[in-house]
């Protein structure tokens, strides 16, 4: 059964969402928009893109997907 | 397509290879890059000419960590490469992470596959959610000798640059739909509690306790395997996975092929006139493996490592009128025999067919 991810996994997820799903955090204030998407919303977008169960929560399946080697170009939007 | 639909204003583009990775011979890098360009020039009216000096439209280089474009690499794995959308200066350029292990085969990361993907971005394609497409964001090794650009990618690039000038339009493989009512399987097997369904280049992973089904390229898990696996079974005792295609079979321990494989199926005891195995399953209780070939089946003893006496037998004599078996596996004491779009649930204790199901019944469609 899925196990709740550990804290460092959340760090990994935030980094992933920041790189590939334009998650805005305090690290990149110049990119901040009026409406800030939450981690959960970005997770939903990522889960939907990869055909995973869309929960908005960081489950093992989502973390496994994030650990796969990949292209550095964002999956949706903000590609310049 | 990338937001804003950027594209090159000309069809005759230039490229330049700025530097080389020490992982590969320069000639092999040149060849991988050339072939990556051909993937796209084969399907749209674009041409790519290599130049040795000056500014090319597409500059390709191997870069280390922070390399000044705002998108640093972070060491091995993770992000392998990136590219910039069509445009002047850095536009179209491709950067490979120097800290990856680049190869021309299935070890490490295959440069041709990554370059072909990145060039899709250089030409104006975004990522595709189709797991069989070249523009899927995650790396998956695939056979590079017989590479065909998937139809999803062809549709994308032709939407930007139009159709090929060739008299016959190129076509590519499409990813099968998980809930396609016409879906049939080449092979089905259990593996460490999951069920694996094979079809062409793809396999579906299904965990009995998780509703979703995941589709992947077979080569993502077993790079050494060809596409079109015809039979598969799990040897639970040895924690090994056995896969068949034509007259060869491979034994895998996790993702590694066991030394000495592939071997010929005749080494299992099949007569020379048997050219391929259609289906196989292993009975976890008895250590017997059943092989289906045309209208007959053989029984193999995994402990003695030899075929049992008295075989082959006619499938119809034991399993009923199910015809040729495409795929088979054992689950919860029942045997499931797949034929086309249907599967037969067979009870080995009562020797009776319990019911007939759609082949995709496991996918929660």
C-alpha cells in the first residue's frame, strides 16, 4: 500500500515542480504571479500529464515518476 | 506544440557540433547527431546542413553544471539535456549534460534518442503525454537500429512544417489505447505481485490493489529485449523472469539478463520443428511450466529442468475449445488463457472453464 512520503521527498517534489511545472516559491520572487499555484495544484497538473491518478497528493507513484531521468524542458507552459 | 507556435522561418537550417563528450568517439557523436536530424527531415520538408565554424541555427554542445543559460545541470541522472525553441541566438540550441554517460547503445543514455528528442524542441515541439512518443519527457531506451518516429510526433511536426515532399507520406507506430475494445496481447505474466501485459513495443503494469494501469515501453525495463515478445512467465522460486521471441528466450533477474542468454528454445527440449512459443505460464504450486505452441501444449519441470514425458498434448483435450492461446498466466489459483480480444478463466482443480472475459478486464476500463 502507498506510504506517506518522507520530508526530503517533498523537497525533491518541490524542485521537480519548480523546474517542470513552474511552481513559484520564495526562491524565485521575480517570477511570482498574482495568483500563486499551490503545490497541490501543480501536482494535479503533473499527475494528469503523466496519466497518473490525479490526487494532488504526493504518493509513491508520483515520486517514482519524478525520479525518472528526463528532458530539462518544462512539460507545460513557460518554455522560452 | 509550444505556446505561441514558434517555428523556423526557413526550411534550410544549419547545425554545428561545438564540442564532444569523452564518453564516445567523435565519429559516433557525429553519426548519432546526423541520424537524429534525419528523424525529422524524413517527415517534413526541412533540411539540415552541418557547418564547422560560425553561428549555426542549431548549436549542439555538451555542458557542465551552471553553463550560463539559467538552466544549470545538477550531475548524473535527473535532467539529461535541454533545448531552446526556434529563434535567433540561443534559439534552437541543444545542451547535453556532460556528466551523463553517453553511448551509442542501450547502456547509459543513448545520445541519438536524447538528441532526436531535443531537436523536436529545437523545431517547435513541446512535450507529449503519449508514453510511446519521442517527445515524452522521460527517457526510455528504444531500438535505434530500426527506429521509426511515432505517429504522435509525425502529427506534431507536420502541424508546424507541413507534410513531407516524398511521394508516399511516412507513417509511424501509434501507442495502443489501454481501453481499446480490440486490444489483444502478445504475452501476459506476473512479476513480483504485479501483472504485465505485453503488446508490440509496450507493456502495461497492473498492481491488483491499485486501480490505475501504467503503460511503458518494454525497453524502459529491459533494454536488451526486442519488441514483440511472444510469451513470458515468472519463475517465483528463482525470482526470475523468462521472455520468448521466435526461437530465442531470455532469463532476467530484475532488469539484468542472466549470463549466457538468450538461448535457443530447443535447449528447453522442444523439437526442431517448433519455431516459436505462443504463450507460457508457470504453476507456482507444482513448479511446472506450461508452453503453448499452435494447438498443443508442453509441460516443463523447473526442478528437473526438462520436459515432462507424454507431451505435447492437444490444448482442446484439457482446456476446452479455446483455439490458439496468445498469452497465459496464473492468478489466485485460476489460469487465464488469452485469445484475441477474449480471455478464458480456467479452474485447474475442476478442469472447467469458469467464464469468458474481455482481454482488457484487468484494466478497470
